[in-house]
């Protein structure tokens, strides 16, 4: 038979004398492994009896050998558990197959090795009771298991424990910073969130080695945020350039907003069909007249036009007083551009003029006053209103207030009052003479009928405003209203 048929090859490299890995796989003699397994079964059958174990011939574990013929063949010549008569090995250790070799029967196991089937005969021969036999076997089974060689593992092998306990690489650290920044921005969390004990404990459970790599709030809100903003700006410009490659032109949309710390920001957004790309955002000056606004818009336009691959054909702003004058000034300076008013802002102003009508103004003012009073009274009257909703509707619904610069929010305020009118009327009746003046109109049938009529009138204008403020709105949607 072939030499390899008598050996079991593993996926582990054979170690040299100095501990380094060789080019040969580790191989074990199959006959030696089978004999050692039978020996362990015999020891287990003794159930811890030292006298019985002493009568069993000791069989050592299989010796690991390199997968080389000059090392495996000499082992077969001396192995008492493998039939090597069919192999002829020369002095160099190479095998020569003999055609006249006659296979001999497989040698029987050495004397003293007992199988599980001969357990009763073995006890009878040694004069052991069944309890003694099983007690000694259980004890020696553990001793033999400790003496048996365990599975070998190379140092370079990676398992789940070593992988998740190792330190983060540079790329993993950068990805952690990016994900934390996205989490803080998406959920509008403060940067100190990453220093909270609850978050650190969560990271510790998921991966212990990542705890030491969590950035501080100053790092997250400083260098990491600045790098992300620079990357987003560069990436946004690259995407816009790829879309505008050819004859297409983009729309530059400008608007101002106020941050949470009271800073006024001028934001520039590029619109290409339904797509929106943030271009730039810078702090506004303290002058808000038409000339100053025109200079700020002109600085953005000049920066864009310096890039030949970034063509724009239209500039859109809202219709505030200084913005209207700035558009008229810039139309003379940039005759090749079209300056448009924001149609969503125009619809917002239209609702403002509608609500100034004398037939709607008193009802609208009363509704806004009642909603604001309830929301501000979060410790007294608002909980009573919610309790009244639970008794009638089995659910508590929100009461919305008005945003100063969004007249369409008045329709939302009216609708939030109309959907809980029954609960609010019950609240005013329960309060009786203790009801505040701002809530007294809520117990009037005339107020609710006029409020329902006013909400019906301004609802189409509010829906038009919502359509114009969607991200996928195009110029076709504006003229299709």
C-alpha cells in the first residue's frame, strides 16, 4: 500500500527544532491513533481502578511526523500497529512497491487492551464488583483526558475572541469617527453624548477594545467635524460636476437661517431637477440692506463661476424686502442669469394675506392664543387636557403651535385643535369659572364652526406650500398647482 494511506495528514505545518514552520504538513500514523484510542477506552473501562489499569499495556499517543517519505517510511518499519510488509523502503527512505508482496492479516491489538463489549469478563477476571469498576473508570478517565495531547493551534490563527479583542486599525478608527458623527447629526445629539457613561458601557459590551478609541466631544465637534465637512463639500462638488457635464445648468438657491446659538447663516444649495446638493454655508454679515445682501450673493456666484465645469443658469431667493432689491441689482450685473422668487415663499405670503382678512383674523387669533396657552401650561392645564383626551378618545393627541415664519403652520394648529374639540370643550366645562380667558372660546359653538370654515379655506394653500417644499419638487410642480 502507499505510505500516505497509512497516515492522516492535517492542515498544520510541521514545526522545526527552533520552533519555525517547515514546508511540510503534520501527519499522524493511523494505526498508532487507533491503538491509542483503544487504550483510552480500556482505561475508561477500569473506572479508576489503579490495579486494573496497571495490567493494561501502555500505548503512547501518535507522534506528529512531517509529511515526507523519508520520515514516514522508517516509522512504518518499526510501528507495531501498522502492516508495513507491502512496502519496501531503501536506505534513503524512499518506498519501492513490491509486486510479490502478500498482504498479511491485520495484527490484533496488544494484550491487555479491553473493549467495551468485554467489560463483564474483565471484571470477572480481576475480581471487581460493578460499582468498583465504574468508580475507578470515572476517575481514570479524567486522568487520561488530561494526559492526552490537546489540539494544536498556530499563533497566526485568528478566532472570534482574538479578532474582537484586538485594537482598532486606522481604517476602523476612521470609520468609527464617521459613524459617531452621523449618529450625532441624525439624532441631533450634543457632542458630549460620546462621553456619557451609558454610551461607553454600550461600546464596551459590543467591543472592549473600541472604548479607548472613542473620540472626545472636542475632537468630534472639532477636527473630525471639519474633516467631514471638507470631504462632503468636495464630494458634493464632484457629483454636481459629473451631472452637469454637457449642456445642463444648475439652479443656485440661497436662503438664510439661524442656528441654535443665534448665528445667522447664508446657505447655498445647488438644485438639478429633483436632486439637491449642499454647496456652501457661511456666516452672514450684520448689515441686512439690499446692497449688502447683493454683495453676499455675488460672492457666492463669483466663486461658482470661477469653476468652468460648474455652470449655473438660475438664482432663486425668497421675496423679503432686501432680497427683492438684491435680485434687481444682480440682474444688471449678471445679465446671463435668471433671478427668480421662491414660489414656496410666495405661497407662504399668500396665506398670510388670506388670514389677514377680517372674517378670519379673529378666529385665527383665538385659536393661536388657546393653543399657545395650553402648550405653555405644561404643568397644569396641558395635563388636564391630555387626561380629558384619554377619557374620550383613549389616546393623547398633540396640540401644535404656530411658527413665526411659516404661515402654513397655522393650518396645522387649527387642525390639531379641531381633532380634539370634544376633549377641549369638556375641559373648559370641568374648569367652570376657573377656566382662563384664553380657553373660554373653546366652549363656543360659533368658534368651532368658524374655525372649521377657516381651516377649510386655507387647507389648499397649505397643501400647495407642502408640495413646493418637498425635496423632489420641480418647476413643473410649481406651475401645475
